[in-house]
C-alpha cells in the first residue's frame, strides 16, 4: 500500500481532533509548523518524553494495535502523574512501514484517541515518516502549581515507603501473552494491566495537593530497579517487608506459568503505579484506598545506602535490581 505523508497526517488529525480544544494552555495545535503552549498563571510546565518501539516494548504479531495506541500515551503520562502534575497535550512522532498505514494505523489511532480523551490530553502536533519497523515517540506536556511538583528527592530516613495498586500484574500479562501463539482476547482481565495501563494521575495530583509525599516516582521498570534510583537521589537506603508487598490476585495463574508472585511484584515492569515516601507524622492522613486504588506501606527509608528485603521469618537479604533494563 502506497500512501502520501499528507494523507497520513490527515488520518491522524481526523482520529485525534483536527481542531483541538484551545484553552489557557494550548493556543495552537496540530496543523501548523509548531504548537503554541502558554501555561496558566501560577503554574510551571512539566515536560517528559518516551519511546515505544516494536520488538522492545511491543510485538507486532502479539499486541493489538489499539493497545499499542493506548499504552504509548499512558506510559508517558505516568511520568506526569509521578510529579503530581496535570497532563495538557502531547506530540506524536511516528515511523511506520507502508504496509501498516491502513487497518493497523486506524486501530492504533482508535486506542490513542481513547487514551487522549480518558486522560484529557490532546494532540498538539508531531512528525511522521516511513520506516522498516514501527517506532513511536511521545513528548507529553503538563503543568503543576509553581513549586508544588513532587520530585524524587526529599525522602529522609524514617519515612515510610508506599506503593499504589498491586505489583507484578503487568509482567504476568506479558508472560501469558508471550507464551501463546498469535493474538489473545484483549478483554482478558489477566492482560488488562499490560495492554491498557492507567497512569495514577488523580492519585499523584492528590498527594501533591495535600503535600503528603516527600518523594515520588512511577514504577515503570520494576520495584527492585526503580526504588534504588529514588534512594540514590536522596543518599539513603530502604528496608522492605516481603509480607507487605501487594501482589497479584492471580497467584494461582502465576504458579501455573511457573512464576512466583513475589518475584513478579519485585522485578516486573510496566505496572505504572506510584512509588512514594511519606514522613511519619503524615501517615495518618493517608486513606487505605483512593478511587479504588489501594495504598500500601511496604517498608521504610534507612540511613544506610543499601536496599534490603526482610522475609516473614525476620531474615534480611540484599534486594538486587532485576527489573527491566533495555541494555541488559
């Protein structure tokens, strides 16, 4: 199939809104040489970008195109959630083989459009080109009240370590997907968190507004790989309690796949939950759930710059970083 770039741009514009909402932030969107963005008074801009690459982050023959569209935006917006910020707009850069500018692209755009509406983040522009593989790049823009964005820095010894949701469910979904031939039913609840993750935007904003989190980041590469990054930023360590780490409800399914639920929770990536620390005086202000998302204290920040896991029998062991690493 041969397609001109203008036709490709028209298809994207039609799917995601030819004339995006013009507001106090996005003054000029798709259709010009560049977008115009003006933040509201009293707010500062949050910028992030994310690659989503065939063969690295998804498989053409395994992942439904609409889930690729949904997830490429959702994972970028998880970084904005981790700052306690509000998403505003995004830029899409897309490289496609000519063979995928028809049905595959239409379904991809359907998923991307659903995510754009769900998370109130409009397309502001981008770029397209032809390539042998499918390459997707998202640059997302958000904002937060000046001086109120939550950073990775700020954790102190004695702070409690919290996570949102259940960990390891996305990795379980990936392993199920990889172990089957062809496409699986994308509505399978075991696959939902892997195919259609939801960034914890409301939770991030709430924590920032209430000034409860001393440090925060999202869990994209796995707890054992992301927690060391938060600790290194603060020159501290952490002691986690294995019994308190929230694991998948589908532990029986995991066992049948030859997987351990605790290992999935510690090392599985793609959950896009929030990892944050809370000073002891503020712990009582935290509810057990927010909008149905559980919040769990899994350990404490320590002075010693090492990471350890305490088992139910009281023995401690070093926590090795075994999460996702694209260069491994």
